[in-house]
């Protein structure tokens, strides 16, 4: 992608929005985090980490009591294998007893525990336990701090997170929980394939009458997924001449069990078998050795994938385990043989996406490769074999396309930034169904559960459906996935208890409603969440007006009729509606009743609709409660405060230590340095005594001292050095101040000479221009000048007698203050406006023009001064 073009497009649009809040976009991967900030203060680009790298390793770790992030955290895994936490994306909302957790155990050296919610926590070597949401929140907070540092301290609260399209609602809840624990607010979740599509469309134009189909093929660390999208130019409004780019998702495919991490795991298996065979020891029993081998397998894989000619790589780990320095040679053939069963699985997501959309490879313009694992030759070879070499495209940044597209998507959503008009129509991945217990006809009837899909896979996000039930009593509906989404993961999403039905139906019947029913609105949000928005009791009330009777006679209805079906036919039919659509009921809610009702008044929506109470219970794996998130946020805030206090202490300690060494160098240097010239022997001796005393204290007690004590120790030494510094500063500043004072003396003397001449001339010649200044003003200025000259001469002579290592008798600040008085008085006269001349009788102030065409000036008379 042409990053410069995008930067210009969005940067120019931000110039007029200097007061807008900034937006953070995060692409949280299993191996790497990429982030971008949208703000008027910085150019639009990927956020750099503290090492100026464009991506951040998804790792948080502790080195004893020091918390580390990114590469610092990843690199210490070999020394602290149970205190370094990576690949946490696998564990987001993962049930403790699921195969996903078993797989994580096979690649990680950390110890895991079960939480009260049935999810996973990780245990440090010191015994402290951290939920996955808390550890991910730490990384989000780290990224936020990077963004705020880039924005010169401006707070960042809104965030857009790119997530895989296959994430279930439970996993999406886990992402939002982590964002909130980090102290931010989720503006939106965007599917990463859609984000890449936005990034692709940002600098391109498309045809108006024909959609262009592409597959976004993303091979990341944790999974391989394919997103089939179309691009087309469409009018912003009907019959409009302004066009927007429409990005529409038609199908998705994925495999959650293959990716870069699985390749690393298999490469490590090669090294494990080789080590065990060579040394007859089981490396699996050594956590540190396994952590070191994991890091080495990633390095070897990168070398084998670097170019097509790389056939082998040497694995080498110093003191891997059992005091053994491990060396081995790994060939690409060995590696690809170990992974040969994965080759068809690399391309299955492409076929699944095509089947999902009902298209074939021939309909596709290109397969756009993104994700770090697409650099692996075996994956590239598999994709080329499936779609043809000519359809492979490398026209987006494999690492950054998702986060840059997510940032643009969020900027458009916020309505605070103006970007290129790009519309995104995304879809859900799984079938979502409604389940409920059928209302029994009699007491002997067996309970029956009715299931109906309300949002089939491929439904457009941002839509809703109104479900109609013929019920007489309170009941509950459950939203769940129709089939298994991930092995070991729950299918239940939530349960909504609808109450107040008998009373509401009786009330409607009294109003004359015919066959009242219950309606529940189910929503599929833009971020992929399903929920029960509300529930009402509704009954059509007969319209007794003349119009209503006529409509009834001709088969019409006075209000919108909604078709219902008995529960014996499974579920009452769903009435689908886009989120932006309206119906006559919604329109009628805005109509106010007539101020003078008549007996035959047409019934309003308020008459035929009664709101019901809906209580939502989160089933299976619920998101964290408000109290749990608050406790986690407080826990992280406590760590932040401790680390901030520790940093301040370290800064104070380092500052004191550095100051001591600088002072020692000054005192030990016997050459004629400015310090020695401006200091006296007794002062230097006092500094030496205090210096040695402070050095001794720092070595004996400095490590345990508090920050205020460290600061006070430096302050005590600085108080001894301060007179010397002041003298040196005066040596440098005094000549400048003296020169400025003398300049004002000279300028004032020059001004007075000219002013006196003008005053004398105006007094002698009535036709001369009047003087701006009076005699009294000039005399006052001259008096001030003489006083300043006298004072300056006297004190400058006294200052000449002062040595460099003695305190000055005349400060440069005093020189400036005295000169300021003279300067102010002089400037007041210089800026004084001249008096307006008075006209004498018979005098003319106009300009006469001679017949020759030349102008001659007629003198203006003046009053005598």
C-alpha cells in the first residue's frame, strides 16, 4: 500500500479538527501487536514502540519485580519461563477444559489455572494469578501509553480492535473486557479481513456497474482465514453524482488450528527429537530449555522462509539444558516433511469462502496475501497451486494492512474525522438461533424446545429481527449458536426472561385488541454481538372510524398487521428488518394524540403496545462483571503506581549518583577551570567533605532510601555549589548587562540632543513643526540619565575590585533593573504622538495645483508655544 498517499488523505482532513479526540487502533495478534493512532497531532501511520520498531511482540513478563513488555519480555522467557506470557490470543474466553487450552499447554511453559468463570488464569513464580483479560489489558495499556507519548501526553480513550471473523461472542466479550480494564472505551470491533479490505480500497478506485471480487488471505500466527470481498463504486445517495466505495463481505473461511504457531511447534518437535536422540535426555522436563527452543524454532523458521534458495539453517542454543550447548542443522526438506499434512489445510479456507459466497476461483480478480505466515514458502506454494500464480497479489503490507484499515474504519465511525467515503457491509460467521420452551397445551404434555435460526451465517451485521410469539404466560428465550463453533466451547450466548405478559395481554384485551401477541426484537450489532433489544405486548385494536371501516370492508387495515404463526409450527415467523428501516408502528410512536379526543378516535401505538420487562442472563461463559472489571482495573492501577514510584526513585538515585561523580571530577581537576576560578579553597573543602559523606551513604543506605531522601541529599550538595555557579553565571552575564546599560545611556543622550534641537527650532520659528516634547519632559529624562550614569560609574568601579571567586557587589539583574527604568522613560517619549497643529485665521491647509500641473504646498500656521 502507498502509505504516503493514505497519510496525505487523512492528514489533510484532520487539519481543521485540532480539538478532536484521538483514536487508537489495535491489531492484537498471537505473536505481534500492531497499533496506529489517528490524531491531528501526528501523521497517520503505524505506531512505533520504544525501540522505534513498527510492531510489538505480544508478550508481558516479570523479571523478578520488574514488569516488561514486547521484545524485553519475550527475550527473558529462557531465564524466567513461568513469568513470561505469550500467545494469549489463544486463551481469550477459552474454557479451561477445552482442546484449545491443551494445545496452549503444548506450546507454552507457563502454569495455568481455572478461574471462577471457567476460563483460564496464569500463575507467576511468586504465586500471583492473573486472568487472561488482565494480561491482555496490560498490553493494551502499554500500547496506549506509547500512543499518548507520541501525542505529547494527550489522553487516548477510544479504541478500535481488529479481531478474526471467527471470534465467537464470548471471545469478543473478552477483548472488550481487556480494553475496559486498560481504562479505554471500545468504539468498535472490526473483522481483520474487512479491515484489510478497507486498507486496500483506500488508495484505489473501482467500477460503478460491476463489482470486483478479491480474497483477503490472512495467514497469521494462530490461524489461517480467507475473506471474500467485493469492491464497487456506488452513489452516496440515490441519483447522487458523488460516489463512495462499497466494500461487501460475501464469504469467510478459516482454520483455527494451523498458522505460524503450529509451524513453530512442529519445528521445535524436530529439535526436541534431535536433542533427546543425541544426548539421551528428555528436554521436555526442563522449562527453561523448552522456552529457549521455542525462541530458536521461530528464528530458524524465519531463516528457512527468508528466500527460495535457503535450504538449511543451523540451530544453536548456548547452555540449552543440562549444561549442554546445543547445535543442530535443520533443512527445509525436513521442515516441510514435518508439515506435509498441513498443506491442504492452508488452502481449505479459500475454498470455504468461495462456497460461502457461491462463487468460483474464476470470479476472483486476485488473492491478496497478508499476515506474517504468508512469507513461509510452503504456504505460498499451497495457495499458488490452488488459485494459480497469476492471481497472487502482494499489494498490501502483510503486517500493517489490518491495523491501518482498522484505524480508517474507526475514523469514519467516530464522525469526527473526514476520510475517503468507504462503506463496509460485513457478515456474521455462524448460525445464531433462538430457543425456547413451547407453551404446553395441557399439564400432561411433554416439554418441547423450539429452535429457529434468526441470523443465518452470512447475515449482514447491523441488522435486527422482530420475533412474534403467541404466548399467554411469562417465558424465556435463549440465543445460541446452532452448531459447535470451536471444540469444547459453549454454544449458549444469553437467555432473556420476558415477564409481565399476562397483565399486558389483559390490558390490551380491555382496550379492544384482537389476538394480542408478544414481540421481541433481536439485534446483530456492527461489532458482531447478538442481543435482545426489547420486548412488547402488541394487539391490533379495531379502528371504528369511517376510514377504518372502509379499509376493513375492502380488506385493508388501520394499522400495520404482522403475520403470526402458532407455536405448533415451530417458531412464530420472523419479520426481518435492517437496522435503519422503519415500520408503521415506529412511525406511529412519534404521533401525538389529538388534544380533543373523540369517541371514534383511531387507536395509537401507545394504545396497542405495552412494554414488557426483559432480564438478560449471560449463559455458559459470561463476560466479566462490572465489579470484576473494576477490581482488575484497580489491581493494574496499583501496579502502575508502584512502577511509577519505582521509576521516580530510580531517577532520583541515578540523578544523585551522576551528580556525585560530576562533582568529584570538578574537585579533582586542578587546572584553571571555570569551577576552580569561581570557587574558594574553603568552599571546595566543604564540598569534598559533603561529597565523601554522601558517597558513603549512597553505597550503604542508598538502595533502601526513599525518593524524598535521595532528592534531599542532592539538594544539600547543590546548596554548596550554588554560590560558585552563581559567580560563574555573573562572569558571563555581567558584561552583557553592562553593555546594554551603556547602550541605553548612549541612546538616551542621542535622543536628548535631537529633541532639544527640535524644541529650540520650534520656539524660534513660528512656521516650524511643533515639538513633540515639552521642556519639562526632556529635563526629567535628562535627570534620570545623569542619575543612571553616576550610579553605573560608581558601582562598576566597585565591581572591578571583586575577584572571580568572590560574590559580586553588583548583580547583572540589578544592572538590568536600573537600565529598565531609563529605557521605559525613553520609550514613553519616543512613542509619544505629535500634537495636532492649530490653524491660524486666513491660513489654508489644502494643496494648490499650479497651472503647469505641478503641486505647490501652502504653509500651515502654528500657535506660539
